[in-house]
């Protein structure tokens, strides 16, 4: 699943035709509980699920799956050059790092020539709107161009959650400057069947403004 709209890889085929996934080495970045790796393994691919959070990987372990789990920072990948055919990430790692080019260059390094990276994140335009599912989430409340990160702190002032904003143009430049060719930028539309409301996600907002941006990148 690429995002809250409900676009899944069966429908999107952004990693290529499903029958060609068999035997492919795939790196999932910011895997969380490794839902994507579990699906990839079921297609006959050979995923490796990577996350910086040990706790998330414990959930992955509990749910199960016959693929490796790796606890590491996406900005310092513990793999040899040219180890993977594909890399993917659904809302993982990239929105949470101050230097996304570090991550992208690392992914470029571990991909084989011709390899593909597909990653999704919150559509940058959402940054300008309150994260509310109702009509209040439809009025601009801040500058789209303000790159100040969103930070939550605990009572002792330590950052416990940080999300970084980049404009759409920033993201394109990050991809290109890291050596990738951008071949598609998918903005899934909110489908009629999806009536779910979750956090700032809702059919109301989804029908009017994009919520997810999916970047399809090739390492030539
Ligand atoms: C919003 S969750 C997405 C999880 C999963 N991809 C999904 O679709 O449910 C973001 C994940 O990125 C991980 N993450 C954040 N920064 C990271 C980093 N620098 N390296 C690796 N993983 C990171 C978090 O631990 C978290 O599991």
C-alpha cells in the first residue's frame, strides 16, 4: 500500500510487473512492521526490511515472514554496493531525515545499474494546511515554502518526533542530484470506495487536494 488513499502495488505496478518481482532483491526502507516486505516475499521476491526503530522491527518479527530484518539508519546502509534490484519505501525514513540526499545517495549506491527506487511520502502541498480531516483542513494556515521542521518534544525538551518538509521542487532536485532519473511522480486520487477517516486523512480532503506523492526513480 503506497498511502492512505489505498493505492496498492497490485494496481499501481510501480515496481514493475508483479511476475517480474520473483527472485528480485528488494530493499524496503523505513519498513515499520514490514507490511510491504511481507507482500513482496509472497510474490517470490527477496526483500530485506530495514528500519531504524528496533521496536518497529519487533512488531515485524511478531507478525512474521521469511525475510531478514535489519535495524539501521537509511543514511548509512550496511550493504555492499550494487546489492539490490529494487528499493521501496511507503512513508518510511525520507520524511524524517534532515538530509534526504544522504539517504538517496546510499540507495543509489546499493542498487544495481537499471535498478529502481519507488518511495511515497505526504504530498508537500499538505504542509500548508492544518492536519484536520474536516473543512478546517481545507484553508491554508502556513507557508508551503517554510521548511522549518515539525518537532514534538518530551517534558525534558528532547525531540521525540521530527518531520521535515521539502517542497515538490526540492524533492525532485534531491532525487536528480543523488544520481537518479525521475521517471514518474504519482499523485493518487482518493477513490470513491475509501470512506475511511484517519488523522488528517478523509474523503473530503482527499477529493480536493493531493495527499500522497510517489516518486519513481531509476538508477541508470
Ligand atoms: C510512517 S512509518 C512507515 C512504516 C511503513 N513503511 C508503513 O507503511 O507502515 C515511518 C518509518 O520510518 C522509520 N524511520 C524513520 N527514520 C528512519 C531512518 N533514518 N532510517 C530508517 N528508518 C527510519 C520509522 O522508524 C518508521 O518505522
